[in-house]
C-alpha cells in the first residue's frame, strides 16, 4: 500500500476513534462535580477573557482562568452553529478527543521511518494512537481535569519537536509554527502548574540524555547548534504563551503563592500526598490505575463501584498487563528502530512512572528527596494525576511499537504465514488485540466514568447524584430575570450550604446560579478555596447568623450596605445533605421575621428583593469614615446604626491614614470568662464571622482546600499579634474537634490532625513565653487571649483523652503544655481585666472621646462612680483608673496599643423582682413533662420541690448568670431552662443533672454553656452540706421568655427534700467600646457620582460638586491590582438607578477600548484601603481637579493579558507567515 494511502487510513482511524465521546451521552448534558460545561458558551468565553471574576464573593482575581480559553473558545465556536447545547458539548468533546489522536500521529511519524518499518510501522502508529486516546489516565482526565485535555494534544507535538532537534539536529519552520501553536492551545498548563513542572523536568532529561551522546563524541559544534535551536523554540514557546503566563505569574507573586518554604504547609501537601499515594503501587501505575478516587468513597458508598468490581475481575487483572508487557518488549527489539530515541522515550516513561508512585513504597526515598530538596517540587501533592500524562504518552509510543513489532517478527521473520496472506492476518490480530484493549478500558469507552443519578449502586446511587443533567426551566428563567436588571448588585444565596447538591441530581463545584447569571453571588464557600481572603465568607456568615437566629438587626439595611440586591432561596437545594435543618419553611419564616418580601417565584426558586432605600451601589463616595483595624469580628451592629444616605465607609488597613483629623475606632471586647466556658464542639459549628468553617471531613478531597484557607488566614496577621494567636488557636482547636467527630479516619489522617494540634499549641505557648520573657513593648499579648487559650486547651484535652487512638504519652505532653500556659497566666495577673476588657490600636496621636454602646445601640448609663474604667498602655502603666464619668471628655492617646478594662457595679438580681413558685409534678403547665428524655427519670424516681420562675427575655443581652447553693440530702438535683419563643413554641435550652448518674442529662442544648458544680461544702448547719451551682444561660433572638426549673429527685421512696439558698440570676450585656476623634477638618457632603461598568475589570466614574477630600468606594473584593486613574472619557448608557438620596447615578454597561489608562495619571496609589470589610476605598484630595472630572478604575492585571495577547498573536502571525511564504517559494520552484 502506498505511503499516502496508509496515512489516509490512519487519519480515518483517528476520526473514527474521535467519535467515542458520543458513547458517553445518555440524552442529557454531561456536567457537574469537576466537569463544568457552560450552559451559555458565549457568556463563558466573555467571562474567561477577564482576569477579574465578579460572579462570586464580591469578585476575585481569576487570572488562571485564561488557561481555559482554548477549550472555551471551541465550545463557543460550535455554539454559533445554531445547534442544541448538548450537540455543542458532543462536538467539543469530539474535537479535542480527535486532536489527541492526530498529535500522537505526528509524534509517531517523527519516531518511525516508514521506508524501513513498512507493515509493522503502520500498525505501530495505529496501536499508539489507540492507546493514547483510550486509556485509564484519559478516564481520570475527562472527569477530573477536563481542561487539561489541551495538554494531551500539545504534549506529543512538543516531544516530537524536541526529539527532532536533539536526535537529528533539525528544526523546520513548520516546527516553529507548531511550537507556537501548542503553547497557545496548551494554556491549561497555567491551570496545572505541577504538569508544567513535570514538562520542564522531562525536557531537562531529554536534553541531558541526547547531549551525553554528543559529549562522548566530543561534537561540541553540534551541541552548540542544538542549543541555539532549543533556545529559539523555548523563546517562541514563552512568547506564544505570554497571554496566560504573565497574568498567572502576577497572580502567584501578588498572592504569595511562590513562597516555597510555606507552600507545603499552605497547601497541606504532605497529608494529601500520603492520601493520593495510597494505591499508587508499581502494579497500579504500570497499568495506569492510580487515581485515589476510584478506590475511595464517602459515607460507606464507593465513588466508582463499577471500577472496584472490574479491578477485582481476574481476567481484567491479567489483560491489564498486556500494555506493560508490550512496553518492555519494545525496548528489547534491535532492528529497524532508532534505539536511542526509544530509550529516550523509555526514560521519560520510567521516570514518570516512578514519580507517579509518589510516596508509595518501595523505593520512595528518591521522591521524598526531590519533594524536600528540589525547588518547587513540593507542588506535586497528587503525583499520579500529573506525571501520569507523560507515562501515558510513553506507554502509548512504546506499547504501540511493542505490539506491532511483535507481530512483525511473528509474521515476517519467523515466516509462519505466507507473505501474500500477511496483510490479512496483521489486520485480524490488530482487531483482536484492539478489541481486548477496548474491553479493558470499557469504563472509559462507554462512558461509565460519568455515573447517572439513576444508578442504584455506589455514592451516586445512594445520594441520587449524577453527571447527566437536564436543568429545570426555572433555573434559566431566574438567570434571565437577574440579567435583565440594568444595575449592578450581588445575590445572597440561601440556604447556607455545606455541599452544592440539588434534589434533581446536580452536584458540582460551580453553583447553578453562576452557570445562568453573571450577577455576583455571595454564599458559603465551604472550604472550596474560591478566594484567597475570607472577608466575603465572613460577611456571609454574619448575615446567616442574623437571619437564622432572627437577630436584633435590620437585615434589609445590612444586606443593602453590601450591595446585595436580591436574596435567592433555592427550595430544590438539598439543605439536609449534611444533616442541616435550614429547610425552605425555616428560611421563609426567617425572612418573614425581617419583613423581606418575595418579589418573584420561578418554580423552586424564590427571589426576595432588598429594599432599594437600603441599597448601596457598586461605586459611591463618602466623607464619613469608621476605622476598623482593631476589630476582630465584623461588627454588624455598626452597619446597622448607619442611616441610609450617610454613606459611611468602614476602612481597615495597616497603613491607614485618613488625610484628615477624623478617626473613629470601634473595638469589640474579647469574650468574658463565662463565655469562654463554651463547649469546644461549638467551635466546629461556630457561625461567627471571624473564621467561618465548613463540615468537611479531614479525609475528604476538599479538606486540603480548607487547609489552604487556614494558612492564608494566618499569613494575614503579624505572628506576634493577638489576631495571629487567636486564629491559630481556632484552627488548632478544630483539629481536636475533627478527631472526635470523624471516628473512621485513616490512621495517617488522624496522626496528621494530632500532630497539627500539638504543633499549634507548641507554637502558641512558645510565643507567649517569649513575649513574657522579653516584655516587648511593641507586641504584647493581651491577658484575655491567654485566658482564652487556657480554656480551649483544657477542653481539647478532655476531648482527646476520650479518643482511644490518641497515645497517653501525647496526653501527658499536652498536660505539660497546659502547665506552661498556667505559668504564663500567673505571671500576667497584674494585667487581669475586670468585668470587660478591650484592646485599642490608635494609629494617630490625638484627643479621643470614649463611650460604650450595647448591641441594641443603647449607651452605658449608670450612676456616677459606679463604673470603674482603667486604661493601660503596653508597658503596664495606668493612664487612667477611676470612675467612667470622671474621665476627661477628650483623653489624649499616643500612637500604639492600649488595654481598657471596665468594672460595672453589682448586677441586679432578677429573682428579687420575680416570684419563685413551687409547683407539682403533675401540674398541667409543668414543662418538664414535655421532655422525652426526662420521662424515664420521672417514672423511675420521685421528683420533689419543683421550683419555677419566669423571666421576660430582653434583646441585646449576651446571656444570664444563674447560680445558687443547694442541698439535696441523699438525692440529686436537676436544672432545666426552657425558651418560650415569640412564635409561641417552647425549646429546651439547658438541662443538667448535677450529682450522681446523669439520668436527666441530655447534654448541652442549643447555644448554652454547661454549668459547673464544685463540691464546696458550706456548713451553715452541721447537718446539711450545701454545694454550689453556677451556669451561664443563653437564649436566641427569637426568645420571648425563659422558664427556669430547679428540682430534686432520687431513689428515696418518699422523695428527696431540697434546700435552696442564695438564688441569683443576673443579666449580661457586653458594651462595645467606641473611641471617637474630633470632627473632620472639612465640612459638607460627599460629591455626586455618576458611573458605569465597561467590563468586569474597568469602571468609569464622573465626579461633580467636588470641593473637598473624600473616599471613592468600589464594592469589589479588595485587591492591590485595582488602580485609580484621573481622566478617561465618560459615555454613560441607559439609566440603571439612582441611590443615596440621588447623590449616585448608575448607568448600564457600556463597552470600551483597551489600553485607555496607559496615558492617564494614576492617583491615590498610596491611599488605597480595604473598605466595608472587603472592598476598595481610595482617599482623594481633589485640589486642582475642578468641580467636575472623570476617573477610571481598572484592574491592572487585565492590561497584562492585553499585552501578552498582542505578543502571543504577533508571534503566531509571524511564524505562520514564514511557513506560508516558504511554502509559496517551494511551489514556485
């Protein structure tokens, strides 16, 4: 058969194999989990052309998204054919899948000489293409790293060009063109840095390998010639990929992700590496069966039961070794093959197979050495998933040659078959081997790798989830409605989610809302690592806390302040996937509590609109500032107190300077000792807005992303600050909770958690000891943080001591650490706070007025001399100590840190004004009868002396202190507290049996703290011994009244008589310290603002009536990449809305040009601050600007993309022109 004829047959073979993706579909779109096919390809393309992604968490730098452009572009081009979306997806899959076959054909053409290899060479190419297109690594890739399929296309071409240069010292213009093309198309290397690292490693090996032969020959002229060619193609590769390399590099540098020293810790690499190396034995990696997910599962259900069943099939096990055998045979053949090239490919393959194994024994030492010593190698936390692509290429090339050459020797050299019959037998044996190989890979060929929600086995069957989706119409209708709104706003997504799962079978990394709408969405990221800052998640958790607890706040006002225009309630969301209880009825009731009305219903999705009178736009100006640097939590009470139109901005930045005389510092007091008695398990479910956390199991694939967030949180604080210790304490304590909560963790995971817990407390106590020793006046840990650490450590110890797998030696060591904490605390007694303590950071010296405000906005107002205030500097010197009402109105503070303590007068005993009644057990209104857990006790033991009193619960309280002395003779005493809600329902909030067996104990109910019962006998009567009881009781914002019950019970037939003394119930309310400076040097209102968005990376602003300094606010996540420029044209489109009493006017988006800011003057570069807990604020002094002027806000990395794109396009055009010109010259000759 003629050479061209064979080539045509191979092309036809590739095209036929390229249709395999059609077998994956079941009449529905394939998406979900890590497959994220766009529902609107054009919108996805536009979105990926921006380095800023505004659709989640107030926006985030997504420069790495540029790496997906080639894949997204192809889907967009097919969508222009006016065909169905599922057809677009099929064509996209076929296109990329077929391209991988053609790229392998290119490589095989470079390796094999058709003149010498004749028949078997033809089949070697067919086998290689079959193996490269259909294999287990591709099964992993198409499900888990689909965008990286562009690398599967680029890699064989890259290797083919490198071998041509290194083996034959040749480089054609076509090769230069192809090198440019693959680094444009293979941009997903930017999404997968470990594969890029492995590519560099393999390139170095190839260069070293081939140069070694030249060095032996002493042919240095050839070495120099090859070096120049390699330099040329490397330059072409970098310039062609500049459009994605430069923005990605900027993202890594600006986010600190290039710090290799901290990289392992930030990404939790070692723990994940141990997990992903669990099944990467030599046996498995040679057979390409190395993905951990195939063997793993969740909640007792395997993720991929079909694979487990196949892997246990003895016939499959035997046949899966065919490819490794063919690979070995190819290296044994000596004739008609370029042995040097085969060994080069074999070397790449063996290196890849070894590193794919990770830390799996045996011979793992080299990998560990590279992991610990080789710069940057630590990025390989899932080695098989990254090195596997190179092993797949090598197995395809050498496996194809092994199969085909074996047939050649069998048919031709051994002359078992007549020459005339050989073509027929070649074909038959090829078809037989191919059929066997396809059966071995049947899970990939027939799409079993994409489970359906209709499955009745495994994880997807158990939880009714799948990849084959038909999206409900109401999803699209909701998206269209949101897109029809002209103004810019965010959508708060409900319910709060710990997983992204819907009742109709969808489960994915991208929420459905982001697939149908470009509006910003605010939701719980549950450790998914969407952003490198937790600020948006903190705000969301604060809003959730208010909503779910029906808090004493104006949710309309607070949501509007954060540019939230709508609240989306997804009634089809599987809120109870992790056992949560925020059902649609619960959400509806909670929203009704805040009078937030439902505006639209789209099937299972409800849209609630935030009142426009409370809405703050994407861009506005203000002259009123609140400085929040010293706040350790989002003080939503502060926002709640802001009147609409005052346009205050909450600014927080280490380098903050207002440029005026105005400064307001609000500090939230640390929690009191009583509050610190909170059960440690509450940490895990804490809704607080400092460190929101998710229900992510430590052995979950998502857990490393949670660890990433932990480390990025810690990097935000100076290591010698309270904030750092507080954050480290949170994450350290959480390890004890996770050890206790997940009893089936693998040993290595449990050991990692325990090691992290011990290491965390070792660091904390060492820092406290160093601080105490050095008495550093600049960084001086507060007494409050020490007391807090003591409480958390003690409760963690109690929790760990009950876990069998925790060694006693570790418990003993932790007790030693506790003793060290006690010594530190003892030596700090001189700084102990009184009733409340605060930390204040003053940035600028000056006179400040102190006041204290409760959460319900009332001022602390007690009789003179009854409130004692103490102000102390970091040296321990008292600046003031005396009555609050005697301090000078304006107290002078130097720059620095101060500790303020407040001692209130004796609290009023509420029981003095409340009748305490004694009731009978059978009394109809006795709430004890309504507790199921109490019924066995009530039937078994006589219950006497039931004393009851009722308290009208008040808003703005932190809780109640409840204490008394009691004597119950030979019996026991119990306490129960019920909350009567405003809805008329009763909830058991606290119950405790104090002595003897805990028959009554249903533990700690709700958000309450366990009482303590020290056996301190006070002998008022020689015949009676009294014990003390005290507890802190907390109610929810839904509370109307609290019903207190104290009773005795015991085995005595006649019942137990109880003596009760010193009954004390006091209300707690924590005042917030407000430190306010003098008025600003200027007066008047903020300027008027007109603005519109050009694209997600650029805003145009027109300022009028500007005659004084002000702050310009952009409600997008703070990023140093946002720059402000003076100048730029202002077009203005359709009116979108007016806000803030008409001072701000927004217009619809108006597209604009690129590079507009290159000729403009950047302003306020040194006065760029974080605002409103998440956004951007620029302090602008308009002197000399005039009454009206234009400003441009731009995300600068977008310009890097523009410049890189021009360079990449220019290089591609030049090399393409060179190829065409050369071809035309050849045609003329």
